[in-house]
């Protein structure tokens, strides 16, 4: 439903980080804040928190977003993909 | 595990296996297990006699609920847990079932970790079944546990975090017995995480899935992952259902109880009923159990009046097998028979039922239902036997093991190999019942489980041994050694069978075949693959630049009008497609492969080919002479299709093989042609 959040995995192209940010985490954080700050349905500060920040095998982060935010984020420079976080099972 | 190391030739009685010796049992190798955590107090994880932790290791033991740094040692050298994705999905954790630490409250992670790298523990068994010395495949390899799965499953975001941290910590092998549905590589976080790990030299062993015997059901199919299917070992847990007409049906069970039914001396026949004939009627004027739910013995589906005091036959499906016994018990039944239904066929796994119970095959299930339907007063009894070893034929491809071809690319053979995954005994935590049912009050140090989850850590351990013996081998070289030395015939020289039907198994069932550790340590030649090779494969497979960037962190540019073909990925198997509907003249597909000589001495290899039906295969050159270790040489395979009329719109898969031999070693590649 409108405003309902789910978690997403966001792949970022780190070499596009603007020089104004000292490290990629600040860049991610700023991107997420600017996305969520203007969302009228934002409920808590926790919405701006990352679930995980990935640095080794993957560049990017995971976070809770609305479907609209996820779509919007996918259009940002440097964002390569926004994947819904899925549940898997043991084999 | 008991028996499977012996079955794989790793505990040769007279001489210690070459692989185990050369690798020092994997002592300098770290296996990262992405799973449900670990129960560190189990004797399988003691560190007596182990050397110092490898200097490259950067991981840590994260403190959490009921888990301190003291829970790590020189065996368990890392333990982390990842909750954020799970909490975001579920809202909160049930503190009675999940605890926030790497401690395993499910059992699965303890089982897989000890299978891959458990230390030797004498007199191990599950309620007396599968007795022996339990030991992992690489008993000195170090374990790092990354808990990414919880009571209700495993979130992609946590799995990816596990990959990220494991590689940062310095693991050499990642063992992941988790899956979902097959999706394009760029949409699959396990494939994406694995690519990043592979780039850093980490070998990824993943379970193929338990959706067999359905075709195209294999998962974790990215070509940089080693995908492991499941097979049986030469051990069974027989139990018989004896019908009132004297017919004896042998099934499988690890039921152990003091119920009179268990005692063969108190052999007594009891009424037998099919669950589908015992559905509850209209209850309170509202509820009615469908025949499907009662046939599969779903909760509240059985009529207590009809079931009381009887042995109930339940079809498989819908609920866990062991829970069917619980449902029968709650309805007043005294025994349970869990019968396979189509397409499960003749595959059997042994379950630790709470009431006298056993599993039977699909054909036996049909026979039992026929007996019930044709008798006014059907009866039966059960007898339970001890563990049987030396069973033939073995190995047999497990009925449940997911099958190829890969839905993502027919040019990459999947699964890659099969390994033991049926009725595997391994360590089990305190506080978790062997059936995982809340009503099961039993607690055991070991448990017997089945699944590709169990076969995957066998290969993880094996990869650790190979990495220990050959520290500079890449992940692709390790997989190549496993695949090209795998066997497709049992010790009697008969083709490996498919448990579903006991017909001959196919390459789509077992990949290159069953792993053979002693041969894999000295494969002669290997097929290496670099990260750039995988990029070329993705380009050739029509992945866009953006798709490729999503997987690889690299530029994703496919050079100009590239001339790469997806079948030219330097895979240890060859798989091509020939579309006969467009075939005017005989079609030719040309395949290139490059081998690396990994033997210690100069050697000459000559090729032999078994043609797939309907094609003619030639190899140029037909002989290769290697002077020194590390030398690479390429060859070209021309696969020429015979001109023939199209008889079916369905694709047909024909399989042959290509083998390079120097007289001592045989480097075998399956050769698959899809028409």
C-alpha cells in the first residue's frame, strides 16, 4: 500500500561519488536522507538508517523504502540497481 | 559425518589419503559457512592439536546473546550474525526461537559446518543409527560461521552482508546451502556476492536445490558458483511395513521408540487407513477437510473416530514429513506411513518419527492404497531394522536433487557435480529437537538430515582440502579438478542411477558426476577461468553493460562487436545448442577450450571422444605435449550436426564426452548438445 516500506538492496557505482563526500558511506547517507526527507509519509528517523552497507564483494547498501522511493532512487546518478530484498530458504 | 568420508575414499584404512596428507586436512584454509550459525560446544568443533590461526585471518568472534569471544577457538575462528534485513522484514524476532548471536537455534548451520570441517568424534550416532566416528571432510580446516538465516528464512540483504564480511575477513571457501528461484544473475544477490568473492579468489560451493526430479529446477547457477546436487551413500535405514496379506514393503526410517510396534517380538497387526479416507466431516456445521488435506495429513484434517488406534498412510507434500506423524498421533493414530507421490518416485529419506513411522516409495504407496481399497479390514504392522552399510547400488542421484539444464544459460552445465546428501549424520545443537518439532522433547548430539544442503558442505570441505594441497589454485581450477575427475559409473562399472526411477541417471541429473577426492587432488589438466572470462561470457550471453555493472563492479563494456560466444567460456563441460528447425545444411558449432598443466612432470595427452547421438565431434589438435607445470594449451572442438528431419518441437538433449588422457589421468568433460 501507499507508504508501506520494504527493504531493498541498492547497488551503487562508487567511482561516481562526488568529491564533496569524504567517503562513500557519507554519500549513501546523504542520498538516502535527501530521498526520505521530502517524503511526506516519513514516520521516524529510523527510516534513514541503513540495514547494511556493503564494501567488499558489492558496493552499495540496503535500506527500507517505499516502492515510490525505490523507483525514485533508481534514477539517481550512480545508482545501478534497486533490488527488492527477498526471503530465501535453507535447502 | 559418519560413513561419507569413507565412502568418498578419504579414510583409507591402510594409508592416509593423499589429499588429506597433502592438505594437512585443510589446516590453513578457512571455510565461511553462511547458514543458521553454530553450536560451538559440540565436540566436532574442539581445537586440540590445531596450529595457530592463519596469519591472513582478519575475522572476529562477535559477542551476542549466549555467545562470547570464548566460544571461538582455533577451530571456530570467526562468528558473526546479521539481523537487520530479517528484522526489517519480520518487524521483530521471536526471542523464544531466535537469539541475537551466532549461536545456532535451528540446527542446520551446526550440521553443515560439522559436515564440511568437523573434527573426529568417536562413537557418534543418532539414537544408535549411523554409528561410527563422525568427522568432517576437512577436519583441520578453520570454520567461520556467518549467521544469515533465522527461524523464518534468510533475507538477501543479510546474505549479501555475510558474503561481504566473509570475504573481508579472509575466508578461502564459502559454503552456502540456501536458495530461491533461479533469476538472471544481475537480479540474484547470491550470484552477485559470489562474483565479488570469486574475484578475490574465494571458492563458492552452493546447494543445487531440492526441487527434483523436475527438469530445469536447479538454482544457484551462476558459472562462478560450484553447484552441488545430492546423492546417496552405501548406507540405508530400512524399515518394513507388513500388510495383512503378508506382503512386506521395505521403506526407510530412523524411528526409535519403546512402543510395542518397535519391538519385532511384539509384532502385531493393526488396522490400516489411508488419510484421504479419514477426512473430518462437517464439523460445527462449517468446516470440512478436503481429501487433499486429509490425504497429506494436514493439521485438523483427520477424523479422530476413524483414525484412532490405526496406522495411517499419508501422502507426502504440504507439511514436513515428520509433522504428519505428529498429526496422526494427535488424532489418536498409532503409526504413520509417509508415501511418496508423483513425481517423487522411488527416492527415500529416513525420518526420526515421533510415533512408529516410515517412508515408502511412490510405487509402494500405490500398492498400499490398492490394498486398503480392496480389503474390508486392511491391517499392517511395522518392523524396524538397524543401519545397513555396503548397500548397492551407490551412489544414486537423490530423487529430490534439483536437475538441469540451467534456466539461465544452457551453455553452462548445472549442477556441476553430485556429493553425499541423503541421510547424513552430523552435529546438532542443544535445545533443538531432531525433528525441529516443538512437541519433540528429544535432544541429541547428532542428527541425520537430507538435502542438497548436506551435499554442498561435502564439496566445501573437499574444496578446502584441494586449496590446502594447492594453495595457488583459483576457484575455477578447484572446480575443474572436481568436475573432470568425477565418476559416472559405480564401483561395479554400472552407470549411476537416478533414485526417482532407478533408471540410468543423466548429465542433467548429476552434472559431471560424483566427486572423487583422490583423483581431484591430481587431475593432470585443469580449465581455469578468470573474472575477465566471465565478463566475456556475460557479454556473449546478451547481458547489457548495465546488467554487467550490477554484477561485477566493473565497467561492463563489451568491447565493440565482440566475437565471444557463451559456449566458449572455459568451463570443464561443453554445452552447445543446435537449432534444427533452421537447419538446411549440417550445422557446425566450434568450441575453444584452454587447459593448464598442473602435473609435476612433462606429459602428453591424447583425446578420445564419445559422440552425442546425431553429431560428429572432432578435436584439433588431438594430442598435446606439456613440458612444464603451469603451461597452457588450447584446442578446438568442432561439433557437426547430422542433417536430419525435425521430428519434435521439444528440445532434445544428447550427451557424449571428451576425454584427455596421458595413460594415467583422464580429464573428462561432459559434451552436451541441445537440439
